[in-house]
C-alpha cells in the first residue's frame, strides 16, 4: 500500500494542496479526552454543537466505524502583506485573513471531492470527505498525519507554511501507512500567548473560547460582554493576532489559490459604510464570503463595538442611526458605541423605552457609568524659564 499512499500525495499536490499526510484515526485518542475535559469545564461557551456531537467528534471511528485511514490535506491561504496592519486604522474594520477571500469551505471541498473520487477509484474503497462542517477534529488529525503540530494557541503550525493552512480530511476504508506524527517545535516561545488581546490563551495549549475574539465576533449570538469590548478594538470578524506573531511564519508564503485573493469589501472596510448596511445590502456585499454565515445583525454588532473603540466622534452619527434598528443586539451595541463617543447628557437625550431587556440594560449601564463624561483636558504646565545665556 505504500505505493498508493505516495500516489495519493502526488495527486493531492496536483490538485493544489500544499500539504498532505496520512493518519490512523485511532491516533487522536488523547485529543478526544482533552475535548471532553474542555467541554466539561464550559470553556466552549455557546457552541452547543460541540457538546451535542462530543462522542462522535472525539473519535473519527465513532463518526464512521469503517474508517481505517485519514488522508489529511492542507491548502495555504497565507497573506501577501502584514495581517495585522488594519488594526492601526481605527475607522476601518479588521477582518481575519481567512475571511478576506472566497469561502474556503467551497474552495477546499471542490478540490477534496476530486481527491476523494480518485482515491475511491484507485484503491477500490469507500470514502467520506470533511471540510470543517462535520464533527471531526481536523487539527489533531493533521498533527497525527505529520503536517504540523498544535501550538500553544491550539491552532496548527507548520514548519513549511506557518499558521496559514486550511484543512480537509478524506476518511477511507483503505489501510494506508500512517506518517510520523508532527513534533512540537514551540519550545519556550510564548509570542501567541502574549499577543492575545483578551487573554483567552490562559496557559500554553489552553484556550478559553469565551474570551477569544474569534468566538466573540463569530460564534457568540448575543451582546459581547462589556468588559471584553475595549480589547476587541476594530476586529469585526475573527482575530489573527496569535497566528500572525508565530515565528514559524518566516517560512510562510502567499497563497497561490486565486480564490483566496483579497476581496475589496474585506480589505479594511470603512466602519461607517458597514454600519449602514441593511439585510439585503449585507447579503449582496458578502455573498460567497465566510462572513455571510454570521448574518447582518452580528456583523453590525461587531462594527458598532469597533466604532465605540475608535474614539472618533465623526463616527458617532453612524452609531446614532442604528439606535432604531430592528435587531436588539444592534441597538444595544449602538448605545454602547455612543456612550464611548458622547458625553452622558447628550446620550441621555436620546434614550427611549426599549422592550428588549438587553438593550434596556445597555442604556442603564451607559447612563450610570461616570466614566462616560470625558474628563476636561489637562492644563498645560507653564513654560519653564529659559536659562540666562549670560
């Protein structure tokens, strides 16, 4: 079977995958145990699907008992420029690199279907393919397949491609020779831990999703906790900080896949423009983008948090216009944004009754917070007398 395994690798690379490896599905038992502990501690937050699919997620053979091997592939989506550059542009939104091009689910799945069909024909076997939408632990499988290792931020790191690999898996009934497991090369480095804006990586290899910006801006449905909003800055969809600072990115390369080319609407878009989107506008702008999955209301919630963090009163009108939005999560975020930009008296004049308890709570918190009224500017110290030149 070793000859077939090599041919699978050649076929995968011919289809455009930069990384490929083979793992025994039984090789991720430790990851399954870790996942059970993670869910038991509630660190998965509102991601109920993680708990409901726990037993199938913990072992690929529970998902498909006939599976004998896992062919794991990686498709590079490395950025061409500095992935954190948008963070300095406070009137713009920072969008995670993975969401700046076409939806990777569609791109990877199209290639993976071709690979799965080739494996089935060449090996006379059954196959099932997975791209981040089924209860399968792709990152532990990628580590077992020798593609890389899960770093201290819990994401996959590759010695060849750094932080930027989309993963796909083909489970097969073939018994193929497994690759050597990827070895951890993080060493004493803690760059990803120190870079996390919300302290979500609270220990090496330990992430609390409830504090993670990617979770807060994508997975969380309701208001973002007030104490975490300032640290989000202008990140409106995901966060790349822990990925971007990894020293192994010195080997990263820009994506070759044309579908991952930067889309204009995802290239540091203006917050004021995004805040004005209605549902039809949102769907038109973000068609074929991963951003479409969170819907217009959650995106505008994130945009309004970014407006509040911008410290630019010129953006206040964009927030004020959303006080009457149909979505409570948007109205509440607009209140918070204005509370960061206007003095309390001006904000209080706009207050009206709101039947949504979360919005009413935002008004109460905003008008009770003494920090809302900006402090008067400090007086400049008198000029020091110049020394007598005589």
